[in-house]
């Protein structure tokens, strides 16, 4: 299949509008749309065709509360690393969509999977994590074209998440994702918009 210039421009638009969303409406996402998102994530490339990502849909209020408690502990510790104005700026940031996002997913990477028979990862075992990251990015884009936003919550204790979800040994926590319809849309990264850090582009170097 060959793609045309218009389709290339649409992809660039999707990439530009793929933002880390923190402000969600509480409207439910149709189950058929959720099925489409799962199917899109499964299209992601993976080293040796290992498909090492495992996803839990977190619906129960008790589990969500436990994740929120984990976040609160880690967020307080992170805030303590700053001082003065930078700490005040940090405390004003909205760093999670845990309270409102109707769909919440926790993602793990199976680091001892036999799928793929070790192909492509003997010298670079981290490619399993890279594969999970690409699956998440594919989900992110698939959500965006359905007018959904996705936010990744990274201020969490991975070991505590693995205990909370009682995953097998060899499963490592990769990400906690919040999905829903955004309260507002913006193609400017949140941390840029609030003055935390400007965007930086690093040109490719020739060797």
C-alpha cells in the first residue's frame, strides 16, 4: 500500500496533537471503542514478535484508591527534592488524571517471556521494554484519532505496583495510563504551557 501526501500530513497532525492529557471529563468510553484501542495496541512492533506487554483494566474503586495512595506518597517525595520557587511550581502542576479518567490501565512487561524464543534481545534485553513502550505509543495515537486523551502517570513506585497487582515474578511495571475525553484540547505540551520547561529539538548529527 502506498500513502499519499494528505495522509502523511494527517499523521503529522496526529503526532503533533498527541499530548499528555491531565484534565479529563468523566464521560464513559463506549466499549466498542475500548475494543478498538486494544486491537490497535496489539498491532505494535515487538522484538522477536514477543509481544511482552500485559495490560490490566483497573475498574474497581479499591484498586484505583490504592494507586492514588501510591501516587500521593511518591509525589510528596518528589516535591521534597525541590525547594523555593521550583518546589512551588511543582506543587501547582497537575501531574495525574487519576480522579476523573474513566478508563485506567496498568501495563507490565514480561521480562522472562519465552515468546519469540529470545530473538533479537540476547545482547539488548531492554528491547522488551522498548516493545512495550511502542505498544503504548500506538495506543496513544489510536486514542487521539478517536478524540480521546491519554495521560501517563510516572510518579509511582514500581515495586509497590507489582505487589498491588500481584503479578508473576519476571513481570515489571511499565506504565499507568489514564484515558478519557479531555476537558480541553491543546497542541502545546502542558509543561511548556505552564513554564516548567520549553520544548527542545535536537537535530540529527552527521558522522
